C-alpha cells in the first residue's frame, strides 16, 4: 500500500497533506476517529463564515472539494462534496473518512442559524460524499457559550 499511496499522492502534488490526513491520522486514531468531527467543529469556530454562500468557497479554498447543497427541507439539508480532492482521497484510502468536513458543516450551520445542528455522512462513493445536516429548531444554542471565542465572521471572495 505504501508505494501505491506515495506514487498516487505525490503525482497529484498532494503527498504532504494526504500523508497526514489519510496515512498518519488513521494510524494514530484507530477506530476512535470522532476527534476529527470535533476538530471540524472547532475549525468552524476559529473560521466562522459570514454567510451561507461562503461554505462552498471555504471548502474549495481548503482543498476539501466542491460543495453544493442538493436539497433543503424544514430541518434537514443535504450537501454533496465532490471533485478531485474527494476522488484522490478515496483512491488513496477507500475507507477515508470525511468527519472533519462534516463537523465543519455542522458547526457553521449551527452558528449561522442559531440552533443545535449535527451532520451525518449519509453516503460515500468513489468520488462523492453526501452529508445530511440535521437542525433541531426546538433547541436554540446559547451564544453566551461562544462569547469568549468570538471571532469576526469571514467574508470570503471567490477569487
């Protein structure tokens, strides 16, 4: 596996990030990889996004892939993540997880809407990941819990 992993990742110019994300972290975390979900939530607090339209821009700039909302219902939203970063990660490690991205999505939407929100990876294929975002509109968050960390929301440019 190592030689194939190295050859594919280095040929795409992504060896450094993929080495950490899909080779080292799974070894360190084993089956207890939920820390990546909570890390994604933490990143969303460090880099709060000003508006909903900033999510796809952030994902693209973070080199996580192309994010688009595919469906929105009352308390559920569906997002699809695709593109070369997703396909490469799945090629390198068919068991690659996208918990960091799920946590980031959940926390960003939670901060924007003001209600407790969680993300579930609903489906994974060789080149797409579908996230289900569940919003509990009966459970508002207490923004006082966020005051000590309050960072100014980012206004992203697509450039």
